[in-house]
């Protein structure tokens, strides 16, 4: 790993054999993922061609490394190249080949040479009990390393639920006093990119936005980029029609499960979870948990481990535009369906009666027509 350089993303990609066609394709896909019109594609291209790569220091605290796994296993090959080349990843104690005091020196050198310019990426959180002894890096507590590295960062990206909201480490009873980045660092812009892990395309999108516009994306009240966390999974879920019509899976292997009905009653958190899983999906856009018949467990929301047991349905989910919970909808629809069936039978009986009254002069296919 080389210390930060002044190469642009495109120059580095060229060195890695990425041709211009693939590069432009990636820029177009990135602009679309950011919700930008085609008119913005040249802006994305220009940024990647002309702006020096952002120096990034990537720290790892209490975590399982699933964010890095997601990041380096992006579905699209060109996206994967971009991910690893669009930033100047100067320190990453999981990916770097070097170890020991030399790499800690590189971290401090980047902090000094790029004061106020580097991006601090944080994966995992920091235990605060007993002086932070439950997670140490290079002989220092991770808490200290985090605070030291954050001091001169331009901005901080908190990757994943651990860094954004604490995840399982901070769930009750939180024996190590684990805390997410935003509770430990003040006075710095912090972008939370939660998910366990976050989607690779979302991670790329956040970096592309920062590189293209030299600004941070608009954030919601949990500090998440609105462009990726602005909609509930439920809004784009392909099972939504079943939710709306009150058709729910009631047991893992029931008829509804086989028919792919809505998983709300099996504990799906889609109605209250803001993320892009139902849009970008996972594994080359092949699917997401709901595709496999598993409910969303709401990993992109604050305190999701403490928000009641998984696989237990949410109570009182309000459906926009309808003043009912899904249970009420189900009951109402049962009644409506009953009324509908009744009405259908009455109609059929009336038609039968009418057909008996018709004469042959009424024309073919009418009198006495078969049902
Ligand atoms: S409750 Fe879950 S499965 Fe049902 S429509 Fe919403 S997101 Fe999809
Ligand atoms: S489907 Fe739900 S639990 Fe799964 S990654 Fe998306 S937000 Fe997290």
C-alpha cells in the first residue's frame, strides 16, 4: 500500500487495465444509482478524470468485517475496481499487507500531510468501559486511535450498523460499553451508512457522491444519506401487493409461504426500515432476504437488536393512506371478500334467472347461454 498520491481515479483504473467503455458505463450506473439524471454523467466522469483521489484512513474497531467483505465483493467487476481505486486507501488494518509500527506511522503521516483533507472511514465501534481495553490496535485502545484520527479528518464515514448505531455490541446489556461513532466524536460531519453489512453499491455511491461534488450528501435524522435511505423497503417490495390485499404468511411452511405472500406477520421490518435492499438487492442484484422467504430484521435502523425479538410481527404498523393495521386490513378484506363472493353468487343467480326469461329472438349466445 502506497501513501496517498495525486493520481485521479481514472488514471489508476487505466493502470489496472480498465478500458474507457467500462469506465463510462460505471459512471453512468453510478449517476443513476445516485438518482441523478443523464445530464450529470459528464460531471461524474469529469470528477473521476480530474480530481485527485481522496486519501482515506479506514479503521476497524469491534466488528466482524462484513462491511469490508461487502465492499470488496461488489457485484460488478468494474464497480469492484472503482471501489478499491477511487479512493487512496492509505491505511486499512484489515486489508493492508504491512503490519506493526510502520503502518501506524503511515496513518500518522497521512494525518499530518493531509490535515483536514482525508476521509476517515470507520468500521466497527469502540468499547468505552475499563479504558477501552476490550479493543486495542497497535497497543492503543481503539477509542484513543479513533479520537486521534478523527481530530483532523475532513469528514467521517461510519460504515455499517456497528459504527452507525452500535449494532449487537451495543445491545443490552452492552458489557463493554460499546458506542457508535456519533456518540464519541463531535464537531465533525459524520455520514452513517448502516446495514449489516451495507450494500456495496450504496458504499460506492456515497464515495462517488463525495468525489463528484466535493460535498457530503443530504442526510436524514439518523445521519444516513437520503438518496439511499429515503425509502422504506416496504415501498419497493415485490410482495407489497400481498400486504395491501391482506395475504400474509402465517407459518414458515404454509401455503402462503409457498405462494410468496407478505412476510409482515413473520416479523418483517420492511414497513419501518429505510434502506435500499428492495431496490439494489444483493448478490449481483439477484435477491434480498425477502426474496428467499426471510423477513427483513431491520438492520439499518437504530437499536435494531433491542427493538423486540426478531420474527415477531410489528404491532400497529400504519399503512399510509389507510387508517388500519395489516391485521385490520386482513379482517376487512375477509369481510369484503365474503361480501364479494355473496355479490358474485347473487349476480350469477340473477343472470341465470334472466337467461330463462330471454326469448330466442334475443339473439345467439344470450338466451340460455352456458355458464
Ligand atoms: S412487510 Fe415485508 S414482505 Fe411484506 S411487503 Fe413489506 S417489506 Fe415486503
Ligand atoms: S433486508 Fe433488512 S435486515 Fe436485510 S440487509 Fe436489508 S435492511 Fe438489513
